[in-house]
């Protein structure tokens, strides 16, 4: 399998409904909850690409472009954006959709860096 095929196969998409228990006093998704979901999708993407033990080492700039109201559906999409020797980066985008219309907007964008590790928790090569 080519590198590009592996990247495409590792793409991860998860849908969630935004319920009131995940929102703040403005009735929008907590930023921390969004970051948690993004890191989870990024981890799954990194693991699906490498099929190795992966750990998050950093979250790069995360841009909150639109608030995500309660009562909406979100889609999180993770894609491998960079591959190094022992690390890789995963770009994650959250789209917000209205439940009862076709409206869809990009709400949050971020990038996460992962390192592959062995049983001793030491970095190992990815490819």
C-alpha cells in the first residue's frame, strides 16, 4: 500500500449530537469538550495510520471559528497531515450541522502531534 493510500485509509470521521450536558452557560459546546473529542479522533487517526502505540505530545493552534450550539450534530474529521521519523501530525476539523436542515459550517480546526512508542515508552520509527 502506498503512503497516500495509508493516509486515506486512516481518515477518521465521527458524528456526535450536542446535548445540553456538554454545553456551557451560553448553550454552546464547552471548548474543553471539543478539544477532548478532537484529541480522541486524532489518536484514532494516528493509530489507524501507523498501527503502533501512539501518544499525544502536543496540540498545535486550535481555532474556534463558530460556536457549536446545543441541539446540533457535529462531525469530526481527522486526517494525517505530516509524517516524520517517529512523529506524525493529524489535522482535525469539526463541522456543525443543524439537525433539521442542510446547513453545515466549519466550526473548529486544530492539529495534534503524536509520537510512536515501544513497550518501554521510547520513541520508535513510524515507517
